[in-house]
C-alpha cells in the first residue's frame, strides 16, 4: 500500500485497525543471490539499492536482533557532509543528496530537517582550520558558510557568546543543508521499500560462521541453519572485526562505546545543530523536545552498549559551559552504541580479500549520516564486484599502502579519531 | 565509573587514568618484513570478551601498567606491572 493522505484518511475512518504490515517475516530460503548481514540502516539500504538500482531481488538481510536495534537506533540523528578530504567529502555529499529526497524515494517520512549544522570555533587557530575546511567544501561543491560571533549570537540567543565565556566563541562554520533525520524511520522506510521489491528480511537470525569453498564465500551458518550464497556483505559496524574474523580477515578496527543522552522534553529552544570540537560536544533538539547531546568516546575498547560516568559528566559540563540556561533541565536517559573505530578515522566500504565478501563498516562516529550512501555504494560494489568511483579510496588495502584518510591527522590510534 | 586497580597505588577512579590500547601487540624486529610491521601498527584482534590492555595512571603515579578487562561488561579481572604477566 502506498502511504498518502488518502490512505491515512481511509484508515482513520476504520480506526487505524486495518493498516497492512509494513514488511513480511519470511523463513530463510536455502540460497540467495546475495546475503547481507545486519538489519540496520546500512544493511537494509544495501538490500534496497541492490533490488532497485541493480535488479537483484533474490536477496536476504539477516539480523540477529530486531531491525534498527543497533547503532541505527542509538545515534544522535545528525546528518552533514562537512568533511575536508576528498574521499569522505564526496561520499558524505552523495549521502546528503540522497537524504534530501529519501522520504519521496521510500514513500516513508524520514523527517529530514535541514536545520543546519554549526561547528563553533573558539580560537584564531581553530578559525583558520574551519576556514580551510569550509573552502575545501565549497571547492567540492558542498555548502558552507562562515558565521561571525555576532551572527551566531543573533541566531542562537541562548548560546553564551560573551567575551568572558570559558571558551569564547570566535565564529562558526555552518553547513545549512545539514540537519537531523528520524533514525528509526530510516530503518523502517528502507525495510518496507526493500521488502516490497522482494528482499527477504529475516530477524532473530544470527550469523555464527562463514563457510568458504576454495577461498571464496559459499554461504553463512546461522542460528536458523545454513544459507548458501556467493555474495556476502557485512553491514555490522561495531562487530565488523568479529564477522570478518569468521572468514579469516583481520581488520584495522577497534570497537569503542560512544554515548549519547537526552534531557527531559521542553518547548522549542534550539533550532539548529550546534557542535564544538574544542569542548567535545554536540547538541540538537528532537521533535519531541528533548535536547539530544553527545561528546567523546569512552576511550577504551567496549562491546557493552553503555558507557561510563566520566563522559556523562564531561558532556553535561560542556553543555552548561555553552548553554548556561540549560542547567535547569534534567538528564532523562543515557545510552551507548558500539562504533567500529578504524586506524585512520574513515570507513571501509570495499571488497575484502576473500572472493565474494564485501563490507561496509569502520564508520567511527559517521555511520548514521552515511546510511544512504553506504547502502548505495555497497550495492554497487556487490553488483559489479568492483567499487564505484566514490568508494574506490575507502579500501581495506589503503592502510598497507599508506593511503590513509585521516581527517584529524591523529595517527594509528583507533580511539583518537 | 570503573575502579581501576593500579598495581602501585591500588584501586582508583577511572578518571585518573589514560588508555593505551592493546597490550598484546609486540614491536617486530627492525629488519622484520613489512607485513609484520603493518600488522603491528594497524591490525588488532579487537576481542569481544577478555582484553589485555595498557593504562597509564596519568593523574597518579604516572606509570604504565597492564589490565585484563572484559569488553562485554567492563569487569576488570586483573592488573599487573609492565614487567609482570597478567
């Protein structure tokens, strides 16, 4: 059924009791043309674009829990493409372009809100770096505007722009097309659209082994039995090391917990996304009214999907430094998600060194905003058994070749990116 | 908040410490092949479970030491000086 004002009116008259289910829950078939591990946004997007763009419809998505139950439902919903280095800039810009039309593409309201993403700068040196990145973005055809302190004070009245602030604000780099997207809707929208094209979405089906034959993928062992396939894609960021190890591949990745937290809901007080690299903090207001906040990693390897108190304290302290008036709010919830942190801070969207094995992972903090591009490029890589120009640099081999894509220049320490 | 047992100072709050990563990687010989150096710098086992790792007591005795920690639960099972085994 196509969702529209007419279907809404028709179902309102029947008390919303007759909405059809949005996707099937089929039993796995013995074999598929392609199997995607991971039923989050990336895996579901990959399946959707495989079916839609490349006509591959005999495809399964395997999810160990429920759809969008991992990082898709744990991020802070921010989308942007304000990167400096070409491979990241063009890939994230593809993603932002796909976000702009995604609700129409999927016939599902993902609530893309181009409210702008503002990176605050607090020192002349940071100003130079932001100007450089903003100019690089504009040369790459990506929107970027530099705002003065006065313009920021006018746009965001509750931000402390005074001269005697602990971290005085000198200006900021704004990407107007950046913003937020309703994260659960992304998983549901891609799932519904992929299912409508014939993709089998199989939940409660954990992959426990990868079967190889003559050095090539032959299928996966799962908690629901063996499923044969010659093309296997891993879209399991957070656990990429574990899945790749099943095929004998070691990755330049460590898993780290990134926390997020929300205040209790209030009336609209903040109509843009504000970030500060100097105090390690970002904030936006959800449509429900909660202030959604995040900061640094927990800085030690973790699979626990929860964090530790020092980061919660750091994030709230940063919040109050920038927005003193938010001190009267209460912290409602905190949670953590597990990030694949690569050794250069950039993702791996590539063929792995086993025939028929592909991955989209190593997304560090950047996974959610990349969801459409990750799916689009992974689908292309699977269908052609070769990368697209836009992910040709996002290989696993770049680490051995010295072609790192290190935005921060932080070096090979996974938790420093 | 994790309570990290420094082998010199005893249990202290996590906020006194700095993380140093996987303690099992060993620097290869200077003339070792490039593959070994590559693995040393970039590749990690990243275990979901027990992880031997380095910590620095940066706001205490400023000494590096080793910790065995469960990455699923953050439970710390043991700590040891650099010249001891876990």
